[in-house]
C-alpha cells in the first residue's frame, strides 16, 4: 500500500500521487515542497522507480528536518535512496534487527 503520510521528526509530510509531474517545465518523478510539507510523486512509471523516488524525496525532507544541510543535493539524495533500497534488499534481516517493520 502506498503511504499517504510520512512523519519526519516532528513534521508530517503528505504524499500526493499524480499521473505526471513537472518541475521547471521538465518532467519529474517527485517533488518535495518543504513549506507545505507535501511530497508529490508521479505514478506514470514503474513501481520500483516510485519507491526509490519516495525515498529520494524523504531524504530531502530528512535533510531539512534534521538540519543536515545537504538539502537540494540531487546526487546525494539519489545515492542514499538507491543505497538504502539495495542494502535492505541484500540484508533481509537488517530491517527487523533495527526495529523497522
Ligand atoms: Zn531531489
């Protein structure tokens, strides 16, 4: 089931799903609106791309809420999103050990 909200520290981000998205007149898979606390996700792509995009946008939200200060660094968000998905896929018991259900 696709998440409708994601809590990040004390903020709750609403996840909105759209057939297509545009950012600066270019097609986009996802957008994180920091002010409105809305993560928009394009649904017109493969489910795995959607999952990685949600994680990518979540990393932007974590950057902001935890004051990590790499917000808007697309390369960092892409790398962490891909790395977390692959690491948890390659280590099936890790999420349970960490208390992630
Ligand atoms: Zn991004």
